[in-house]
């Protein structure tokens, strides 16, 4: 047995034909708790659930910086923001950098990127690309290819599904392929397909138990944000004017029902289009040798803590859904609680393709986890950093932190890099500490509790160790 390659690595080493195809389906801002396979109480996603039924569900897959552009860069490069240079929404990914698609191309894979790219510069490493400009729009969107721009009539999610199937049908069938299919949905402003405009009409969507969170003892993450359901959702988000005199808890409950329904309507189209791809793989007998992944660039607050959006290091924002199916490798209906990161995706794909990880990639392959085993280097603690302070829209203070299986420590330090503006939280810096065993919802900041001081001191040491390990600099 070839040492260090793992099941799929051995398969790959045996010959080109057996290397798995990889279809990476990623949506934008789709929280795990809006997927029925993850126990959603608010919607059903029958097609995404097919991946859970036939494969493995990761419960603790996390992003390293919970915002669109940086997460995409981390996935492609296998590097943290401070290494790949994409810290915020405003940064460009340098096309000259190495990425997972370039590596797979070198390994003989045919590569394609379809949908939301959001990294400013044109994609590199892809034989074919057809992307939305920037965020793109939901209705009658324009797409860009190497040949230029073209506007299409129709709904964005369905068009991305069409282009994905078109590419699969027309691909070079002599080569394994790596296809990234990136949906724009369900990103704000949550505009559903016309056919789902009335889905959930007359239905009351259950509220999260902490929709009316008062953020007691959490000054930084409460006073500094502009992402509160009700107070900060706009007419563009909700599509209707706020009734006169509506405020406080009543406003929050009213706005929650409106935004969450549109969010879930957008999810429904994503689910449909995941189903179209899976149906195609079944019909073409490709399913057996194709790794299919469903994930999202980060999580999202679904009214949790009274928020929409992401950015913060709290669980709902930090967690990415991650479902993977590769018959013969993933065990149907299996679940893993091991912690993995978005920077680990690229090394995992390379291992599955039998290609060595380039030195600059910081992530660790979790191919063993997909195969139902334990990773060679399990992550006992993960490092997170959000850099985009004071962006004018959300006012989330920059912060970094460490999460273990049991605890989370977050340090809000204020203003990094050259971000400018008048807003400066008066509470900076501030620490938050959560006991995740007792407090899954992160409702009680126990940073000052005497009984936890020993654990907190150890976590500070671990935080410093992780920063050094990944080459980041403390604030
Ligand atoms: Ca996103």
C-alpha cells in the first residue's frame, strides 16, 4: 500500500481513469441550519439531503474569515487571508497565485468555474469559466466568459444550473473533471424565483429561541453591529414599507418572517438545481466516480442573536454546511464531528486526485474523514480572524479567536489595516468566552467568571500558538 496516500490516493495512483471527478457546489450565505439534513426546523431541502443520505455530513466545518470574498480565496488557495492577501470584500485575488484548479489542471483534470466568483480579477486555472460580475443579480443576470459579457433572461440560480449541465454535457469525456458551481443565492437581497414567490405564504416560520437576544455582557458584538433583524433590514430586503409605529420586539418578529421566507425561497431554487446535477450524474452513470460536495462560503444568522448576516465568530456564522458523496469512499448516512476548515478543501481535493500538496497551501487534507476514519493531523483547535472593520454597512469590529471542541475565546480589537471611518466602538478591546458544552447558543459571556480563568489562560496560549503556526501577527 502506498504510504500516506489513503484509499482514494491509492486509487488515483493506480491510473488516470479511476481518479474521481469533483463537483464542488457552493452557495452563498446558506447556513447549515437551513438544510433539513442538518436538522432544519424551518425548511426542507430534499436534494441536498440526497448527499447526506448517500455520503458524509460534517458537523464542524468552519470558515477562517466569515465573509464572501475572503472565504472564496481561502478555498481556492488553501491559505488564510493574511497569506493570500484577500482580507475583506474589497480585496482582489491575484490571478498569478497558485490555486487548487491550477494544481488539478497540472494533474490532468479538466476544470470549470460557473456562477458567483466575486474575486474581482478573472479566474485563473480554469479551462472554462462563466461567472457573474461581482455579486451578480437574481433576475435576468449578466454573465462574463473569456469571450465577453452576455445578459440572459431568467432566474440566476436556474441559469447557473443550466450552464453547469451544459458544461457537463459538452466536456472532454477523456479526462477527469473539477467543476466549481457557485450559486449566488441565498445572498441578500433574497429575491426568489417567480415560481417560489408564494412558497410559505400563510405559514409562520418558527423563530430561533434567541431572536430577542439582549446581548447582555457582549458589548462589542452587540453595540458594534448593524445587522439586526428589524432595525437594520431595509425595504430592499423586505420588499415592503415598515408599518408606522412598529418597533422593538414586534418590529423584529415582523421583519424576521419577511426576510426568512424570502431567504428560504431562494434556498429552494438552490436545492432544485443540486437535484438537477445529481439526476444528470445518475443518468450518465457518473455518480459512482464523482465526488459531489455541497457547501456555502460561510454560515448565516437566521435571526439567531437577533441578527441576519455573518462576519462574527459565533457558531451560526462560523459553521459551513459540508456534505460530500463519493461512492466507495464515503459511507452512506455517515456523520463526522471532527473540526475542518475551508483552507483544508484544496489539500483534500489534491489528495483525492493523487497530487502532492504544494508547500504554500496551509490547509490539511481531510480525505480520511470523508472515508470514515480519523485524520492524520486532527484539528484540536481552529483559528479565526475577521479583518473588515467599520465597512459602513455592518460595523462589526475586527476580531480573532480560537475554537476547540468545548470552548471559544474571541478577542475584539478594533481597527485593523487601513480601514477608515468615523465609527469606533467605545468598548474595544473586549474578550468573549463561551463554554460550548453548557451554552451551545453562546448566550453567556463567561470571560470574567472565576471558575474559567485557568481554561481562558490556556486558550490564550493556544491562540498565540495558532497565530504563530499560520504566520499571522497579533493586533
Ligand atoms: Ca457569502
